[in-house]
C-alpha cells in the first residue's frame, strides 16, 4: 500500500487503513492551497504533495510535527509548511482551497481520560464526534 518511506514514533498515530483511504482519494487541483489538520506522520500530506505544491500541515502533537518533517525529508518532499498547534489556531485568518482532516473518531467511555499525547489522535469523546461537533 504505501509507496513512501514512513518513519513512526511511539507518540504519533501510525498510518492505518483510514489514513490510506483518505490519501488515495484526494481530489486536489495543482493551483489549490491545501491545509491538513492533524498531520500525524504526514502521510496524507505526502500524497497531497503529488497534486499541489502549496501545502500546510498542523498538529497539536510536537512529536508529530517533527516526525512529519523527517518523513518529508526522507522522501525528498520540500516546501510543506509545518505548524505546531491545535486545529486552525496556527493558521488563523488564512484561507485554503482544500482542508483535510482525519479526525479522532473512536468513542470513549464517560469518565475515561485520554490525556497522553498519542490519544489526541484517537479520542472522539462519548459519540466519536468530540472534535468535529455534536
């Protein structure tokens, strides 16, 4: 499935079927600006870089930002802007033609606390929609 070198990190979501499903079904025109929120390993942005050269990624996990940077470098991908921060905060007041986000969607039990770094990638709240709304 992957045709990129993918380094991993214990604190970063490892690309799985959902990552590749999104990455392999991108519809981006060459002149479009792209924002990927929650880039994780950077796999989706790497696929997007085949379609556009105007890509920005963000992640709330500093380890993810560093891992994405390494993955971009190891795959010879230049020019992707990497920003540390939560959701749209790092790109406040900027506009993008395409926004990509493989949201955390796993439901968590009431009272279950997911507070370590990796769990930001999984914790979807009680109904799996904590990050994207009710």
